[in-house]
C-alpha cells in the first residue's frame, strides 16, 4: 500500500468539494474493493476521501412511487429491505448472490457500481494491463482467460464487470444520480458502465469530479416473474462465470415486456433492449427464450479459456427466463437449480 | 493388551478447544515484544532469469525502515548444500533466499524490508524496484513430460517403485477386458488458513527464541542452527499452535531464514509474516500425468496392472513421492509394472501435500478400476471385492491388518449402494443427473522414532512431554488421554507439553505418524513410571506389592494396586513420600520394530462412496452425499478422528472439482494466487458427511494399536467423485479438477 | 515523507473495543485487523488472506459481522467493535464458543474466531432458518481443515433448533 492523505467528509457538498480540489482522489465507502486494491498496489491514490458519514443511507419511496436508494446503503441493508423484497425481489436476490455476508454488510450500493474487474492481470501490478496502466498491453488476451468477457471486448481489454447487483439494476433500468461541482445529473444505468474500446481505464461514464449519490428505480416492475441465476466455480462466495437477471411482464402466457441482463460476460452488465422489444407479444416459452438468448449472444467471441461461456450463457438465459416465467425464481441459498 | 478404557477411545473434546475458540491460542505471528521489528518480503515477478539490478533506495528512505536486504547485502550463511537440507529435503540443492541474482521460480523472494512497524515494512516493500533479465520459462508439465527421467538419487523415506513382476505386457495383451487411460492433474496448493510466519525473540548474539509456523520445531531449529552456525542448545523453536499445514510446514520456509537472519544481523527481535500470494509459490502438490492400464479375465480377476506416472519437480531438487506403488498392492495381481518419473519445470520445488503420492496415484488407479468395471459390465464395488488381497505383493510381506472388507460392507450399507442402477445417466432428480461412485483408499501406517517423558507428581498431576506438534490433528488431546488413562486421573489433571524444540525428540508431524509414534512413546514412558513406582513400593516396609510384577499392577484411583484385586495396593502419594519425592519422571522411546518390518507392512484403508447431482443443462455440480468407511486400527478419540476424516473428504472434493494453480505458461506465473480465485470448498459446497470407523484390531502397527488418520481421509475421495460424475453423465473426465466448464462442454454433446 | 510527517498524519479516533473505550491515534493506512493484531495485542482476530477472501478476520462492528482486513481503522471513529476476545473467555465461554468445542467445529483453530464472530452476526441478522441457509450464510468463512459440517451442527445447536424443527417451521 502507498501512504495517502485522509480526508473525512461530513456532507455531500464537502465530499464533492474535496473531489473537485483533487480529482485523482478516491472516495472510500465500505472499502471492500478500494482497500483491497490499495493493498495489492493496483490503486494508489494520494488522497482518500472518507464518505461514510454522508447522509446517503436511506431507502425512500418518492411521490411518483419510484424508489430512491442512497449510495451508502449497504448491500445487506438493500437485500433485506422489506420494500425491496416486495417490489424488487430480483434486485434483492442478485445482491444475495454476490460476495459473502461480511462483505455485503460493509459494501455499499454506490461502491458496488464502481467496483473494478477481477481480471488476474489487472490485479497483478507486474502484468501488462491497459486498464491499470494504459498502453501496457493486455495480459489476458492469450493468457489465462477463463473468467473473461465474451461480449463487447476490444483488442485492449477483455475484462468483465464483476458485480451481481448491477446485473439486476441493468435489467430494472435503474437511474444513477450523481453529483459534481455543477450539481446533480442522472445517468441511465445502461449508460453508466462502458465498454473497454481503446480506453479500458475508464470503467464508467462518471466524471472524475463526480460522485454517485443514489440510485432510482421506477415504480414497480417484474415483482412476479423474475429470477437471478448465477453460475460459478463453487456454490457460493465466487464471482460469476455467467449470471443472468431475467424479468418478464406477462399476460395470458404472452410477453408484454421482457428484460435479460448478463453478468460475467462483458465489461458492463450486458443487455440488448432491441432484441427484448422484439419478444413482445410472443409466447413466454422456451423457443422464444432461446431465440432471445441467441440474439443476445450473436456477437459473442471466446478467447480460448472462456469459450464455454457462450453455451453456458445461452443455457443460463433460457433457464433463468423459464424460472421467471413459471414464477419460481432461483433462491440463492438453494444450490439445486430450479 | 488394552485395558477397557475410561478415556482412550472416548470422544473427548479437545483440551486446547477453549483457548482456540476464544482467540487465546497464540500462533506463530502472535507473540509480542516492545520495539520488535517487522519484515515484509518482495518477491520476483518472473519465473526464470536473473536480477539485473535492484533499487532499494526509496524503500530505505521510507520512514520507519531499518534495513533492506537483497542478494547484494545479505549476511553470509552456510556454504554447503548439506547444511541447507532440512529433515525431509529431497535430493538436490535447496533454495537459498537472497543468495544469488538468479531467479528460479515466480514468487521467489528477492528482498526483505525490515521496519519499525508492519505497515512501514509492507508499504516500503512496494517501493523496491527490480529489473530482470527474463528468460523464457517452461512451466507446462504437459509439454515437458516426454523429457521425463527416473530420479537418480532417491528421496529418503520414499520407496521407489518395485521391480516389475510377472509378465504384465503379455498378460495385458491376452486378457478378456482391457482399459488404458491417461489422467492429468493440475498442481494444487495447500493454503492452510494461517499465513507462514516466524517471530524471533533476540536475546543475545547466540540465543534466540523462535516461534515458527512449522510441522516440526526441531526440524526448524536444526535448519537455522546448520545455516547460521548456532548451537542447538542456544536456540529454542516453538510452535504451540499451527493454523493448518497439510504438509506445507514440513520444510522450513523462507520467512524462517529471513527472520532469523535479520534478527542476528540487527540484534533485534523480528517478525516476518508471508502474504497469501507468497505462499502459492511454495511447496505445492505437483501436477502429474499418469497412464494406467488394467486388464481382467472373463471373471473380472485382474491379470495386469501397469501404472506410469510423471510428476513435475523444480530445476533444483528432485521432489519424489510414492505415486504408483499403490497400484501394485491394492488388489491381487501377479503381473505388474510400475514406473515413476519426474520432469522439470521452472517452478519452486513441489512438496508433500496431504497423502502425498497416494492422493495422486490412487486417483488414477481408482478411476481406472471404475473404467475397468464399466468395461466388464460389473459393479465397481464387486470388482474391488473380487480382487481383494490380504498381502502386499510389492514387498512380499504380510499385512498387520486390513479391515477393508468391513469398510466396503459398512460403507455400502450406510450409503445404500445396492440401490444403484448400473447404467450411466440412468438416475435423475428433476433437472439433475444423479451419479453414485466409489473408490478405495490406501495410506501407509507408519511409525517414526519418537521420545517422550512422563511425570507423575504427588498431587496427582501428570505431565506428558515431547517435541511433537499439533497442526489441528488433536495431538494435545490424545496425549492427554493417554496420560489420563495410564494414571487413572481426569484429563484435566494432565498437562501436555509439546511444540518446543527442547522437549524429547520426535520427527516432524507428518505422514499420519504422530499418534502412533509419540503416543506409543508416551505409553511406554508411562509404563516406565509405573515400573519405577512399583520398585519404590516394593522398597517400602511390609509392601503389599512385594511379590507383584509390573504386568500384574495397575494404577487405580491414586493407588498402585493388583489388577485382580484393587484392595491390595499402596497410595501413589505414599510411595513418593516414602522416597521423599514430589514426583517421578521417566522417558519413553518408540520406533518401528525392524524385525517385524521384515515380515509385515501396515496400511490404513478406506471405502468412499459419493453421490453427485449435476444439472444436465448447466453443468452445475453438487456433491450431495459422502460416506467414508475407514479401517485405521484403534481410534483414540472418535471425535477428533472423525474431524480428520471430514477434513480429508472436504479437501478431496476440492481436489476433484475446484483446485488448481492456473499458470500463464508464457510467463510461468500462477495467476490465481489468492483465495478468491483459487477455489477451496466453502460451507455451501459441503453436505453432511458420514464417517464410519470399522472395527480393526492391530497389535503390530504400533504399540498402542494406532495406525494414523491424517491422510487416509482424502485418498480415494477425488476418484469417487469422478466415478460418480461418470455414473451421472456417462463421460469420463480424466483431467483434474473437473470444473464446471468441462462438464458443460461434454453435456453439450448430449 | 519523514517519520515526523507520518506521525503528524496519525488521526485521533475513539472506539469502544470489547466494551472498553479506547482513544487512539492511527495512521490512515492501518487496517482494523492490523490495529488489533499489532498495537492492541488482540491476535484472536486472524489474518488469513488480508483481502476479504477468507473471513478469518471477521469481527462485529456495531453488531454487524465485517472483514476487519478491509476496514481502515481511521474510518471507525465512534464505532463499537467486538472481537472474539470480547465474546467470551475460557471459563466463561459464549454459547457459540462452547458449541464449537462440543462439536469439534474446528481443527487447527485458525479460522475459528472468524467463524464464531460470523455465526454471532448470522444469528443476530436472523436470516438463516434452515441448515441450507446456515451453509449459504456462513460461506464467507473458509475452513481448510474442512470442519464445515461440525460448524453447521454447532450453530444449529445454539440456534436452539434442529433441522427437523426448521422443516416444520417452513411447512
């Protein structure tokens, strides 16, 4: 770890001001990712701004019925919140699929959005990595890449976004509220994370002087037909090889609205709204789900070690949608796949 | 020979339990002294080549840093290889930390930063910059194994394969049923939960007290005394609590050398704790390529067994373990050919990991037996029963005991094996394919030389002492049980002094020897105390025991009495008082019986039954049931014994499904060197496990009838899992671990 | 940076540690785990990976189980911290500690304090109602000795329910 100066912010304005003064500074909330990366010397900020005291720990229902989740709401508080469980069970389930209870107690909503990839080469300062050190190359291409991306990759980077929560948020079309020196703005969830292109050092579209202050979820969707299905190397406490957040609005067995977001396969939670839209009016059955899965994976490309993720993703999408359609979502403590 | 026990053989809770559960059991890094220094190690980031230059100036300038050591300024140490060879070193030139600029493996220590605080050492270590001249490493066993060789010099204590017997090739060619298969296993890493650490308390230029994470305090003491020219009487090594080791702590690690070096150089107390990443570079279970060919006649009787294994080793030492011999003694077969070779890779020397050799070799053998059973169309258990042998054909020796039939019978009954449908892919549960598999396990029941002392004090307190180690195996507790039993005192009255190099000599805690060896030494010492007490009693006036022989007397209720009549005897306190003594102490020594060993050999056995459920579409695999039936002689403590077997099963499941060091062969570096990406089983992976200890009486394996339990629990587990996967899916997976991607890719074909 | 600068950067915090108030000056780069194992001489909290991957360092912060290796001590001003030493001592063991002894829910003992603190957190969270849920919600604590089934037994016993009761409750 490199030594750093520590600033404790007392309110959002203070944090934003501190960040404006030093855009290279890093915000520290739960610490589960930033402290980890600092210990590995992957991130070495000269200044750390502690935002744990900021009043961003509430989950509130707004007048229009939408839900606003403060950036400092812990993953555990979010997953076990009665309103979340009732109205957005897909989100609760996805959060419980991630990390461990201890980490979920510490990790925050905002931090989850900003967590960095688990790519071995990113985590190893001695390896080339365009994300960690732009221009140094990508060690994972041609290397050990079993856990890497199959969609939206570039010649610079094949890393994945590791979050489970974000996969559900992508499916639910959440909105990210951010605040910077010029005030607040909203970023739609699908625009928040980005693909690597030739600037993989940028995980998202947040400006260096902005911070995430909240998430918003529009009024109820998909509380009846949803599932979060995560496939991993062991049965708990492992990052996704492939995960699927599936949600369907159905009427008489026909699809009104359908959402599929994929985790573990791309630099961001992967969705294809166009392909989803084409499902409207079709029967909620395996044939439709397979078609949708194949559409989603049309551009998928393996790197050798992770070729298996393409069929795995297709099958997981179909199963998750089947679970959603039949109203039997995966329960994260149950290890048999429903 | 054994009296009915009040406490031996009873499921006593660990005597060190209250300390462990309250955080009061201090491990190697958990000893304190004001002003002590802390070390952090910088490791190489290439696998082969040399250090061109190393810049420590920034680290040295860092606040709190005392000194930075590299190969350029390391204090001198022993010259000869023999001085660096620890008690279980394989043939070769042991690694010497910070001696030369050459890099022999990824993760090799290249600098040690010593600072006033842990954080300063850690943070300054990141400021050391190294320029390497890298060479292209070769770390892929699958590429180099055609260049394998038979190790010229054999590793002490490891039996090389026996000479071929019969006509294995001919018998194979002419047999009714034949299979031949190649099995590949990736390297595994022990990953005990405790990080390797050494705390050195510097007293003066000669005298050190060292708390080391090791499986043998005396092995660590001898190592540093040899290297630094210290007098073994001046150095005390302690290892009171060891947070798991599984073989990784058999050989001294670089942190021991570095901490002692810095302490002697700086004349200060020093603590050095490894990082998890650092531990991946050391003492791993070698990757292997094995070919097993089996043949049987029309009745399923084995006609030929051929087993060839190639294991990885480093460029500087020929690590060896017993891999193929098991195939020559497991079943009756008059034609056998067993060969074992090594191939060098640019990695650190592999080492013993739980059931070293057997875990690997039996994995291949028992997978091949399953393949043969399928080929014949015979139940896999029946094939094994049919070829049972109560003799070691490798050495032409009798077995001291082999209750394997009971393991098969009781294990199968508990599992419900007779409900198994024969055909693969024939059992289902919803989306899941269900598979049942089994395997036999073998491990040697060895004894090593061990000494102990036992003291009985006038207040009824017993002290048992030996340099033995408890790495979680329950040594504290079983030695207390033996002491309590011998003197008929409650276990609370027994003080167990172990884990200190000044105590009576024992070997390293390994090979499942400790209970048999140190336990026997304790029992022998206790017998000697009793004999001394009898001598003293017989000196007393009008002694009621005047004509008694040591065999006729026992200790009951604080008195030395006739076994047949407890009324006749003398209070122990009176005996001691008669000599004006407050206690009596005697040594005991146990070791293998060389005469008996000419005729007899001793093994533990197991039968493991496993159920897996595999989601047919997704390849998600769950181990849902395991029954392990164990024949291991006398069980001193069913509670701690069961735990050892449970641990073996869990590690075996990891071996089957999860564990592998993932190497980028372009650079020779292990990329998943952490516990997030090197997957060991977690709570959710492990179902309820059933352990059965079958009745097995053995009066030859060791004086106390114990055979040892540390390894047998893992042997066979991974093949039972693989065989269950075959039964579930109809696909043979011969490349371990059998990760989800492999299962999925094969299921795509269905 | 000079040593004096490093000292100048130490920041005062007040924490309640195992029921006792402590006023400390900590440098920002010191984790709670290293603070406990180092200056506080409370080594019951274990370092197994130092990266939130093993759970051996689990402590209770304001009643919640957390990996202490990923918490910078400086961020904990005002927090109440309970370590394994604060749960119980030999002679006066917490029911979970006693159950771990009774069920041999450990071998080497190194992961044990983390398992027990985690189990204490699990119980106060109240989300585990079956053996399966205990297993899932204890999966943040690795045990390389493989004591998992015994740990589940110990926790189940303290929860005062058998798996049969769980099933009945679920029905």
